[in-house]
C-alpha cells in the first residue's frame, strides 16, 4: 500500500529552490563599489616664494603621495563613506585656505576636492648693532653690506634693521671704516635667513689715534715722467691698499692710518725711470703721528722703440721714446709693414712688408728714409732679425713650401736655409755673441723653443708646450731667453735659461702678453698685451677683437706705465 507524505515533498522542493538560488546570489553586483577622489591644488604667489619641492597628499592618514604646487591627482580604490583628505609639506611662508584636512563623502565613482595655497614673500630680517670704542671714532659712521650689496647706514654706536631679506645664507660685513678703526674679530659674518626670523649681528669696532704718511718723491736725471706716479700704501698683511697720485717731484699726505708697518710701492713709472729704493719700501706709522718718507727715482735718457700700429693693409711702423713721448710714423705705404728689427748700431730697421703684393724683407733708415727691398721671392718672407755684428739678417721664408729659418747678408745677398723640417720653424733670434739662433717650432709634433748654432747645426730643444711657445728673445747678457707661451684663452711671457733650466713665468694678470723684447740694459722687457677671449697666433697684428697696446715690465715682471701710443699697437723693438 502506497502512503503519501505531503510535508516531506514540500521540504525537498524548498531545498532545491534554495540551491538553485545560490549562484544567483553570488553573482549579485548591485552592492556598494569603491570610488575615487580627484584632488586639485592651486598655489598663488611669486614663483620664487612657492614651495619648489611641492606637497604631499594623504587620505585618512594613509601613505602620502607627492603632488606639485599646481597640479591634479586622482586617488583610486577609495571605499564608500566619509574620508579625510590632508595636504601636508606646505612651506612656512605658505598657507592652505579653508579647512585642512577636508572631509569628503565617497558615494559614487568620483568625488572632487580642491586646495588653494597662498604664499607670501619668503623673507626674514637682520638686526645689526655697532659698538665703537677708542679715540677718533669714524665721524660719518659705517654701512652694512649683505651679499656684497650695501643695505644700511650705521652710526658708530647704534642699531639698524634690514628687512625683506630672502631666505638663504649671506655674508654680512661692516664697511666704510676710517683707516684708524678696525672690527674686532672677523669682519665677515655668515648668517642664515629663515622665514619670519630675525638674525642678530653685532660688530665691535676699536679705534686708535690715527697716524699718517707724508710721501715725497724726488726724481733726478733726464726725460722725467711728466705725468707723475701712483703710490700704493698697504698695511702689511692687509688685502686692500690706499692709493694716491703724486708728481715726479712732489708730496702727498695720507692720513687716518692704523698704526703699523706699511709697504710703499710706486706704480705708473715710465720705463726710462727706476725707483732708487727697495721695492716695496717699508714705513712705520705710529698712533697720533705722521711719518715722512722720501722715494727717490732716477730717470735715464729715454730710448726709442719701434712698433707697429694698425692691422692688415693698414699696419705701419712707428717709433716712440720710452717715456711715452714723440710717437711718429716712419712708413706710409699701401699694405702691411710689420716685424721691425733694429740694426746693432741703431741706424737702420729691417721689416716685413707686402706692399708689392707679397710679404718680403725690407730695410730702411731709422727715420724711415731709403726703404729698400732685400728679398724678391714669390713666397712669404718675414720676421727679420739682425745679427749682432750687423753683417747678416736671419728671417723666416716659405719659399720651399714650409716656414723655415734662413740667413742672408745684410744687403739681401746669399740667402742660406738653416732649418729643414716638415714642421713650422719661425721667430729667429740671435744670441748676443752671434754664435747661436733661437727659434720657435712645432717639430716632433709639439711646440717649443729651440736653439741651434748660427750655421744650423747643433739643434737643441729648450721648452715643451703642446699649445706653442713663440717669439724667443735673448737677454743682453746671453744667459736667458724670454718667450711667449700660449695657454688656454691667454698667453704669458716666460723666461728660461739658455740650457733649458729655470723656467719662470714673468707676467701674471696681463691678458695675452706676447712678443717680448729686452731693453739694451737688460732691466726691462717690452711686450704687447691685449684683452681678448682668445690668445694671439703667429702674427699678433692680426689677432683678437680688441686693441693691443705696448707695455713695459721690469725683468722681474713689475709693470711700468703703458706707453701712450696710437692703437692697436704691437711688435715692440728697442733701439740699441
């Protein structure tokens, strides 16, 4: 007999329905989904005052994310609900408008929030005080410099505030002190400025009864320096100096000096004059007293120099006295006249000219008369140098396709080639006894000064310089050779012994010094100098964008006053 149970059947059906519905419930996508927060940042204020490393953003204190001063950023996967968005890393001179952090409600796919930042000048201030002690304080006070710029006047005793100093590190100094006052301790103070802060700087100044110097110049001899001199007065160990002008026979008083030992040096002395004293001269200054010093100067008869004025086809030869007087032109031809070289007796000048459409060697009297052509070859001849006995002239010629050193009789006869090398040989210079010739060359693949016997034998290298050593000149005693050494964007005069030892730099701080020429007494060297971004090449008269000038220095490198010549001026040569 079959028995029907309705409750069991219903229960089984319900279970099936639940099991059938389970997959449907797992696939339900109608619940809350993650959203995103779009953050925009706008910063106002001068660019220099903004926070250059930007800011950082965080949500609910989570990991920060970098954001620049004017930019947007989207932060994804944010659960629905309320969240706090915070902008950090704001510089002290900048502020966030409104609340920070911002509360946002994430209820959809995207919610926007913005931050506005305002920046004011990022500055601080310096408060300076001065306290002066001792007699004779500075009557007009001082002034304060910040970063090398004068910022405030200061009384001898008082304070001053310097505001609106941008954030950073600055040197602060006290300037304008009279000669009898000094700052105790270091005058240069380094301060660091931060936003809104004031830095205190205190200067203690000590003054003593000032002393003074009464400097008298006594010049004797002939061809005195008509323009007078400049006397440099420097406290021993000090980095700065006081300068005063004084006539050739005159007196100047320098007051307000601190007690101590001073070094006195005369400058702007014409090349025919020489200070008869130790240079520099030491003079002691005592508090409250004046020290008298006499500087003796002796002037000899001014010697003539030949030199070149102008460039290219306008180059002409001039002469001038070594005291800067009497410049006069002695050539006046179409074409370039250059490279003057005196005969040993001073009666004639050999030179190079392209007046006949080719660079050749000429000779003329000392006054420019009787100009005669010595070479006549369809190739360049230049850089003549007279032998000490006056019988021969060495010169450079390219007649064999390369620059080589030749020698010929003083009348142009019997030219003989002395060098034979694929390199460029140039700038011949005779030794005082006539037995040897120095010259410049880049043979062996590197520049330098060489010496050979007068017949071309016995070649010896004296110097090595990859950029080139040029224009050798023998000292009158035959022991040393001056020459021009090329350097990066410059050239200087060096001196070397005739055996290659004792290499010494002569000129320092003189731009593009070149073409040295010894005075007959061996005490001075004339040269041409020029302010130019590039060093001069083989021919100074075609080099550089600015005007070269003639300068004379002592044999130990101290400059005399530059000669007042027409410009551009170069190729100096002393008359024997």
